[in-house]
C-alpha cells in the first residue's frame, strides 16, 4: 500500500517537469517562427523593390549554391544565378514593372518544386532547346530570322542569341556589341562569320526583318573578300560574290526575263546553311549544276545526249557540265565577243585549242575577230556535242565543211571556189563516202574525207609554204596510196572545175568529148531517123501505085 502511495506521489512530482519541458519547447518553436517571420519580413522589406516575392524561395537557394546539374553526357551546368544580372535583364526589375518571375518560366506544374525532379535531358544542348520553348509562353509572335528552329538539324533557339537569365536588351542588338554576340556564337560552333562591324551592317540591313530574302541580304556575307569553303579533301571553293559582276552577267539587271535573285537558284536556303555533304569541289559542282534545268530545260535535255554526258556516266567526273562553260554567278554572254566560245573550250581542250589558234580559221578569229570563220561549236555543236570519232561523224564531215564552203556569198568575200563540195562528191572519194552515208552511215569508210587532206584543227591555207596542201599533196596522197609517185598527184584537178584557167588540157579534152560524143550520137541518130523515114515513104509510094 505504501509502495502504491509512493509511486503516485512520484508521478505528481514529475508533471511540473514535463510541463516545463513542453513549455520550453513551445517557446523555442514560437521563437523560431518569430525569427523566421522577422527575417522574411526583413528580407521582403529590403528586396521587395528589387525581387518579386514569389521568386524569393528560388533566389534563396540559387543565389548561393555550389551545386551543379550533371547530364548523362557528362556535361555539367551550375545552378547558381547572378541576381544582379537578372535584375538588369529585360525581364528584371530594373527594366520593367511587369517582371517575369522564376515560376513564370519554370512553372511548378512542370516539376519545378522542391525537391526538383531529376533532369531528363540527355545532354546540355537538349536541355537548352527544351527550356527555350518556354519563351513562346509570352513571345507568341516571334520575330523573323534566318536561323532554323528547334526542329532543325542545326537548331538555333531564342536563348542562343538572347541569353536565359541575363537576357540581352534590344538596344544591345542594335549596336556592334550585339553583333559580337553573334560572332562569338559562330566561333564556338565553328561556323564561318564575318567581323562584328560587317555583321552589324547586315543586321541593320534587315537580317531580322520579315519577308523573302533577296540578293542584298545574301551578299551581306557573300560579298566579303577572301570568303572560301574548304572541303574534306582539302579543295577550296571561293564563296565571295562580286555584286558588280553578277549584275553585269546574263542573270543580272539586263536579263530580258527579270533580274534574278539568289533564291531563284538557291531555293530553301536558310542561315546558317546545312552542312555540305560533298567531299570535294568537283563533287559539289556536280551536285549543284542541275539547277540550270529549271530555266534552261531545252538546252539541258540536249546535254543528256552529248559526249560530255556519256563521259560523266562512265565515271569521268571532269567532263564539262553547264557551269564549267557558262560559269556560275558571273555568267557572261557566251558569244560576246565571238572568240569567247573557243576560249571557253580551251579550259578543257587546251592542246586542240593551241592547234586551232595557228590554223587559218583560228588565226582569223582570235587575232582579227573575223565573224565568218567557224568556232568550235560550228563544227562540234553546242549542247548536244556528238562523238567526232564515230564512223557517222566521218561520213558526214564533208557536208559539215560544205555548210560554209558551198556558200557563194560567203566564199566570194575570200575568193574561194564554191565548187569544193560538188567536185569532191563527183570524184571517186566523194562518191564512195556519199554511198556509204546513204546506205548506212555507221559503216566505216577508209576513203578520204576533207580533214584527211586538209587537217582538222590545224587547217592551213592551201598555198601555205610549210603546211599547205599544194606543196605537200604527194605526201597527203601517200598516206592512203603509199606507192604513189609525183605523176599520181599531178593528175588531180583539185577542187576546180576544168577551165581554160585551171587545167586547160583537161578542159579542152572534156570539151572535145562534150562535142564529139553528142555530135556522133546525133549524127547516127539522124541517119537512123532518115532511113526510117525513107523506108516508110517507099512503102506508102508502092501502095499508092498499086
């Protein structure tokens, strides 16, 4: 009984102690609450003009932390934010009354609550692109730009240019300092850019303006001197375009259709441009030249049947395409001056050009600008250039030469006989070749054609003392007739019809036969007819007498 009474008294004595502890804990908790409230109130009173109240919880951690976010790629980004830079940004309190809060961009519904959910982006770039989408919550009318969006292979997003927490004001972009931001970004990504002064002029000239981009826009970069593209194999290609040369070209201001813009040929080009897949300058040219077909369909189709296209299909990538002959941005009129035609062919056929330049045709064209002599294209064609080594080309070559040498008006200017073609066709060589052509032009003939005697590209005047055919006629004949003697070549009447001036003996003999043979035939015909007449008359006389 005494024990029970003692235990009860002990419990009574312990109650004041427990109550005192509870009271102390309550006072401590109340003091902590008051302390925190006081500090918060103090912080609010000190910072309310500088930071919005909803951001305070974010700023308490993100203004003083050494933590970093680590991505699966191994990249890291610090979580600390420069509050002073934020306040001075276009979203900060120092620039506008309607301040953008942290939760305005990092919304709690997107798991931006404490503790934060783990970042799902695999690398820093993916995270940047993902977060840049939040800009469109306020900036629904995004200003136009040549940069591709987040879905592009080389994405350029809002924060790449404007920044994230320390957003660059528009006024900065309207100065050379803003252009420096662009240049720095391009250098980091190894994309060629100009210096800030030049780039500022481009931006000031409409880089961020709406509407289709024109050649002035493109020339903002491509008029820079020493602007080149280097390919994987080490080839370089100039990217500098001379505006004056372009305007003077056939595509420039005097274009009868309309002056072309860069976008007429380079469609769907945005800046920065997509990486070039071509590994060499030639490969790049072969990729780009088919754009000519867009306007020049007929001529392009002709090239598909040319010897150049055959060579391309057989793997000879050096074979000429449109841009090799006509150039690209400084395309001139191909026949002004006319000798430009042959100079163009020289780019690939330099050895043949050297022969042609010393010929009677080449000398007159290149040194005298003679408009009557043939250039390369008069013989070989322009876009549908055929193979000159075929049997058909050989069989039809006399007609090709006759296109000029059978022109009486043209030949009269140079005192050249127009009987060349007819006299050739009338002799053994020409008759045989003509028969081959009419029967089957693909069958080879070994009979002489014009160029066998006169040459092809190195044709000289017939009386040239060194290479003229007159002084070397026997040697020419011996190419096909190795046993020929001087009398063999002397018997040829050349391309003149026999006359008292040229080959008088042959002329007189020919004249003799022209007179004797018809006269003889006519005489005997007369005798026959008179005999028939006599016989008929005698028969009628006998019948009358009877």
